C-alpha cells in the first residue's frame, strides 16, 4: 500500500510529520495531489482544535487531479483545481433561503484527511458543489486565497454593503487585509484599519487602507478627525476580542452597519451599550464561511486581478516545516499568509 506524508496536529506547538496510506477513492470520488495549502487563523485556535486532535488540518487548498473515479465526468487527471472542504446540500430550507452557511450538511462535510497532506480524497458531494477548475490565470498560491476571500465576499453581501461608504476594519490580520482589499475593489470612499501590531498596520497601509490607527488609541476620534467629523458607515469586526466589539459600536455612524466577521471564544460574555445601538439605529449582521456564488465571485476577482493577493504571502514552507508555519501564524507577528507545499 502506497504511503503519503501528513502533518498531524496535536496542538499549536506539536505538529508531527507522520505517514498514512494514500486514500483510496470510490467510483464517485477524486484523488487530488495538494500543491499549496494555506494556514488559516482558525487552524491555530487551540480552544477549537485541540479537543478534536490528533487530526490533519488545512482547508485552503489548490492542487492537481491525480485519480478520477469512473463515474466522475466533469474532471480529468491533470486538471488544476480548487476544492472546498465544507459544502451545502442546496436542498434544505437554509440553502433555499440563501443561508447556505447555516446548512447542517455544510457543517458535516469535508475532504480527507486535510490540506496538510500530500493527497486528498474528495467525496462526491464536494465534487458536485465544491470543486472548481483553476484557470491558468490563477496560480496555485492564489488558489489558497479563494476560500478565505469567499468568506469576505459573503460578509459584504449579507450585510448589504454599498459602494461609496466609509469602511472601518478592526483588526488587520489575514481576514482584515482581505476585507481591506475587497472594500477597495468595491469602491469604498475611505478605508480605516486598526491593529495593535505595527507590522500589520504598515501592511494594511501598503495594501490599501487610507488611514491606519493603533487600536490602543481613541479610534472614534481618529476617524472623525480624518472623515469630516463623521464615524464609519460600515464597520467590520476582524478581531475576536471583547474590547474590539465595544470599539465597533463606538465607531459606527448613526444608521450605519456592523458586520461581525470574527468571534470571541465560546463562553466569553461581552458587555455592550445596547442603548447606543438602539439610539444610533445600527444594523448588525454576522457571517460565517462562504459558499456557491461567494466562491465564484472570489475566483473571478482573483482571475481578473481585481484583487491581488500575492503581496500577502510572507512564507512558503515544505510539509516538514508545518510546525514552523503554525508558530508563525499563532504568534501573529512578522508574518501574514503562510503557505505549506506538501509535495516539495
């Protein structure tokens, strides 16, 4: 039985290179050789991951079709592809109401074993609803941004973003930077971004934020100072900490919108000035993941170069260096997009 190498996750400081059999596929499945796999911020959330360990993580992948089940007609060996790990059923009441990311099927589907492996088995439902051909205009590295960008696209869509609004992004990590890029691509009037880390603030400014603010400052006052006395029309929470939740409420303009993109760990209670929310007639939305048209839009944005993601790649590592990659992402200092190349 042929073997492959995987990066097995035990915790953020314990990633072991192990061997597993290359997955066998049924007549309705595909085997994909993983070329690039991004480390997501959610991969290093120990409160969420450790209880499921050991496991192979990685869901931001691009690769090449290695084997094709005889019943699969849409793909052939050698195709360059992007694969979604979670897919909706497209039949339940949530899906029919354009709430695919609430679909129970979406929360219970995945490819096997994970993106930090040399090969993946792609189930039939993932082939049907979550597998896309990568054109030659999209590199494998760019392919690792499709899933996270689709999450951002969905957020803007469900929160009814309007061109010409003033946007504030609280937190300039990977998700924050993608929100900055999409706000710029979608015609924001002015983009503000915050963080407590100077490296991230410099990167936020470089990739498109008009004004960057250290989150320890009075953010609301800084926005007013640079926005004719007004606060932000569209506020996106990309930092899952209690103080940022309060900052979102303080910084949103009357009649504005708050998009809860990031979340605090479960069990954390946040005190909010509810009267202020009511008085300001603020609209709030939450978002999770991306599906269907969000993925299609993300691919199109990257393919047509409306969004350039290459300037966010700071590290490309081999599978045996996955532990280093996890430490870089968990420390959240001088790194941004960390890509693992399992077959190098």
